[in-house]
C-alpha cells in the first residue's frame, strides 16, 4: 500500500486510519491496532513538524505485509536530521518552543518490534517500523 499526503496536521489522523485499515485483514488485536496507529501517528507528526519547517511538502507512507509482519515506511524529502544519534534519545526535541515531548522515536520503538531511522541533512528522513502480529498469518506479500 502506498499513500502520499501533504505535510498538513489534519492528514496525520488519515494516515493512521489508512494503515490500520490495511493491516486489518490480519485480524490484529485492539492493542496491536492501537500501537500501530500510535507509531504511525508519531512518525507522520515528526515529518509534519520537522521535515519541511515553514512549507508544505510530501510525506510518503508505504505499508506491506510479509506473513504476519507489518512494515511501515514513512519518508519525507525535507531538511533531514542533523544529529540522528541525539534525535533518537528520549526527551530530546529540536523544537522546545512547540512544547514537544521528545518522545516520538521512543514511542515508535516501544510500540513496534523494529525501528530504523535513516536521515541525511538536506535530503530527508525515512522511518521504517515493523511489527509482528500475534494474529493469524497471511501467506504471500502485499
């Protein structure tokens, strides 16, 4: 599944619902759906707030299933992350004036089984998250 949305705050809820609907064919638990939606929300919100600064850009979301594992990629072509190691630390925020908690990556890491963040200053960021669902396995790949 591929989705491209403008980096507007109202699109965060849409993105999380689309990914939840996509994974629903595996009959996930309510807890799994909630965790997936929260992780997607955090990744998309990061792109909205940080990637394009004072302009609207494009956020791309790709989701695919392999067996009972969901992988979600959220990417932008924004400003990128200057110091990725620092950005991944709990409570770190580059926008304290917006009263951000600095817990986005930590939440993604806690709610998903795997988290990979790739970023290059001036070229954008890609967040790749995977979650193995306890629900029934689906054969094939979507």
